[in-house]
């Protein structure tokens, strides 16, 4: 079967695009690599999306998923690994290949790794990208938080209430995040801030035991920590589609507000797109725009 | 087959002494990704008659969390003959889970 609209990613952007396309009577397939919902399922409450303050990320995602399914969108849980352009566009997954007249790439973003050797193997064994998710496993232990933006500062503050000691490691001499939060951290006795420093080595057996921190003079310090919380930003999931979309220097998909790409019939929507505000409301807005553009494109065929 | 929630007291009997491989789903009520993963875990329980699937609430069973060194959930751990043979951490697709668990 050739779908009218194939959507890659069942996050808020992708599912909203599916709603718009289904309501216009188009056949829709959503491919999702992990599970519906995207990033937002990690958050306990959403306070800034219109209408229902305090809704959990899981409830938000589940209601959106149910709404999308009820409208008749098909979901297949497979990772899209590439797009072949043509009159019929082909999207490849490890399990097969799906054909569609138009494709909307709504793959969002994920946490940026530090890039230290052994990091990936230690995920869930001491290395974490979500303090509010995993923080409780480190009660009364020493942990490190890496980063200098708001997420890192907030993670450090959150961990200061749980952990015995929190090392906040930042590669510059001042934070990008809010000064008020930084000041709260400086006042906490169990928070030690290491400026001009990077994590250069992870020492582990089955689990993380120590990290080596190197300062800008090259002096190395070994710290005993059980947890390492990495908060150094997010990276888009666009690389697999570089043949059909243009990426900016940091890897975000270049496109205007109309969500079009260099390939007619291929659109981008949500956090993976080059933009200033990455939030639910902008992701869902993109979904609506990309679907509307896809409908126009299909009508022109 | 339904996914039975077990306690620390039942762990020995249900997991360690099991004749068939067991997948233990470490999860918590407050964990969104765990709840999204639940349908995949149930699907696995349904299609693999040769495997037993159970769940453990990490907030109730801290001793199991320490013993099996769970530091992040969702966390699926596969056991054969009483020992761990594979682990899948975080939200993942069914085929990724089978790959990580070696089942
Ligand atoms: C902890 C946290 C709290 C947040 N809180 C808020 C908040 O309170 N308010 C707010 O407005 N925003 C919040 N955000 C931001 C918000 O979650 C994002 O802006 C939004 O989820 C972006 O939606 P998206 O659909 O573009 O991408 P994502 O949510 O990232 O979804 C992308 C989906 O695509 C899938 N995918 C990726 N690659 C592939 C592939 N190759 N094949 C198939 N599927 C693929 C992913 O698995 C994922 O499910 C928060 C984010 C985080 C991490």
C-alpha cells in the first residue's frame, strides 16, 4: 500500500500532523522507533501548554496517542533508517520498507552525550541524562552533573536535596543558565562547583565508580561518584535523512515556518527543525503546518 | 500471558528458581517511559510462551534494586538459570529489547 502521508516519529509534532492528515481523509502511517510520546513522557507535569496545567507528560502523550489512533492513523513501531526520494517515497526500516506520496520527518531530539569513552555502555549503570527520572537511585551518594545551562543548574539543585555531594562540572568560567539558580547552588554546602573543567575519563566495573576531571591547565582530579548526570544540551535526530533535507551547522533541519525542505513532498516538523523555541506548543504547531503543506503537495500531484 | 507483579519475597521462587527464562520489568508508578513500555512488555509476554515475564515496583522493593544494581528505569533484566543474561535500559522497540536481552 502507498500511504498519502508517512510520518516519522510519534512525538507531539508527528502525532499532531497525523491528526490533521486523517481529518482531511488521507491515509497515514506513523513510524516510531521506541514508543509513542517522545521526550515529554519523562516530565511529571506540564504547566505551560494551553488548557490543562499540571497534566503529566505521560497523560498528555497517551491522550494524544489515543486521539490519533481513534482517527484511524496506523502506527508501526520500527525505526526509520533512510528515505529514498521518487514519485513514491520509500522509507526503510530494519524490518521492511514503506511507500508514501509524502513524508513528514518529526524525529525530535535527544540528549547530547559527552562523548567520553565508555559512556554509552554505562547508561543505566551510573550515567544518566535525566536527573528527575533517575536521581532517586543516588540517595546519599556522591554524584556529578555536567553542563552550564539551565537544565544542568536545575539538575544540580534537584540532586543537592537527594545526594550526599554534588559536583557541578562546567567547561567555562561562568554559567549560561540563570544567575538566580547559580546563586542558590553556591549557597548549598554539599554542592562543589568545578569551573573550566571537563570529564575526560570514566572509571567503572559493572557500574560507574569514578570520573576523571581535567581543568584547563591540564590538571587531572579523580572523583568518587556513583552517578554522572549529563546536561549538555540536545541533538537532533536528522542524520539518516541528510540526502533529502538540508541541515544547518549543528545538525538541525533547515526549513522555514512552512516546514518545507529541499525535497518536494518531504517536510520537517517539531524539535528537529532549526528554530528558536523548542516546546510542545511549537512542536504541535509545526505538525499542523507540515500536514497542511503535505496535503497541498498531494493535491498538486 | 499476564505480567505478574512480584515482591522481593517471591523473587527467589518466581525468578531465581524458574525453569524457564524470566524477564523482570523494574518500573515505578511515577515513570512515564515505564508506562509507555508496558504495552510492549505485555506483547512480549503474549507472544513468548517460553519466557516468563514479571514486574517489580522499585519503590516497594529497594533491596532488589540494590542487589541488581538498577540505576535507571525502565529496566528489563533477563534471567536464565538464576543469573542475569541481558539487560535493556530505557524505552526501546521490541526488536531492540530482544537484542539486548539475548532472547
Ligand atoms: C524533561 C523534559 C521536560 C519538558 N517539559 C516541557 C514542558 O513543560 N512544556 C513544553 O512545552 N515542552 C517541554 N519539553 C519539550 C518538549 O517535550 C519537546 O519540545 C517536544 O516533545 C518536541 O516534540 P517532537 O515531536 O518535535 O519531538 P520528540 O518529542 O523528541 O519526539 C520525536 C519522536 O521521534 C522518534 N524518532 C526519532 N528518530 C526516529 C526514527 N529514525 N524513526 C522513527 N522514530 C524516530 C523518537 O523516538 C520520539 O518518539 C520538555 C522536554 C523534556 C526532555
